[in-house]
C-alpha cells in the first residue's frame, strides 16, 4: 500500500538538530519526484528491495548524493520506522547559477558571487552567509558533495540571511568557476599560498570570490583555473584566518573599493 508522506516527517536528529528529514523509501521517492530540495539521502548498507532500486534509478538523474550507512546511524536520526532510508530536506529552495547570472547583468549590477570549496562547518557557513548578505553579495554557491547544506543551524547562525540570500547548489565548484569565467567574471581565490595581498586585486568588475574549506583550503584543481590568487597577511603564529573571518575581510574590501 502506498504510504502518505504526511506522517513521514521528523524535525529532530543528532546529525542536524531541528532539521527536517523524511523517512521511508516510498516517502523519499515521492519527495524527489515532487522536486523537493533534498540535500542528501542515507540508505541502510544492506538494503536491497524493488523500492530501493527504484530510488537509486530516480536519484541517478539528479545531483542528490546517496550514501550507504549502517543501521545504527539511521536509528540515531529518528526513532520512527525509517525502513532503511532517510532524506534531509533543505531549509531553503536552491537556485540555479545559470538563471541568476544573466538576471544580474540585466539589472545593471556589477555582480559579486561567493563560492565555497569544501566548507563543512555549519557555523562557518552561517557566519559567511550573514556577511554575504550584509556586504551585498548576489549569490552564494556550494557544491553538491563535501559541503555544508542549508539546515536550521545554518539559518540560525546566519541570523536569517540564508532565507533571503540566493543559494546555488552546483554539481561542482570547478564547473561553476568555468561557467562564471565564460560569463565575464573575474574569479579571485583566497589562499595563503598566494604572493599578492588581497588589497592589490581589482574588485570593481564582476567578481566571483572562492573561499576554501576549513582543513584543506581551495583544491589545487580549482586554484589552477582561478584568475587571481590573493592572500590576507598574517603576522601572528597561526598560519591563516578562520574562513568566515577571511570572508568578512575580503568582502569588505570589495565594499570599500566599490563605494
């Protein structure tokens, strides 16, 4: 018998406190088919059924990550009958970069877009989003995999900025960078490996600013295709700033130059 998704929602989980999750294979299938913004799907490691195979087939044509996990992990996320499948639903509706870019030019703006390469800490993400909103960033871009998602904790840390700031979830940061370069953006990478200080760059043109993850920074593949690497001088003993602090420094240099 077909399940109704009405009773297959839960708002409490140890992995993403107060985030909305959907559980049950049929309910998750219906959510994907209905176009819900699904951040990721967790499936029990040994689950093999007609419905699970149908879910695999449906997800294959999307950018939704599906991960096999032990039963114990699923049990920690909800006490209800999850049937071996749990999906995390985003707190916002993701937008498409390819739709936002032309609209910014049509509005006569000098666009400013921030891309996060491997940022996984939800509080850093929320803090960055708050600074982005305050400094006039037009869109925030995250990749499908190896990234934070927009959950309740992120929204809270952002002081609600994530509810108004357009967020794009793209297949990869590499593809997003190439797309923006083709659209006339100057792509600036923030990295301690750069020789030039961040104040030497020109931010008065259409700019895409790439910030790296907490542990590894920007990947070498993405660094190679960026137009200009810049660094924030550090005079203390710690090698670099926290990524959210670095975002604030860089974005307000953009504001300074543009005003």
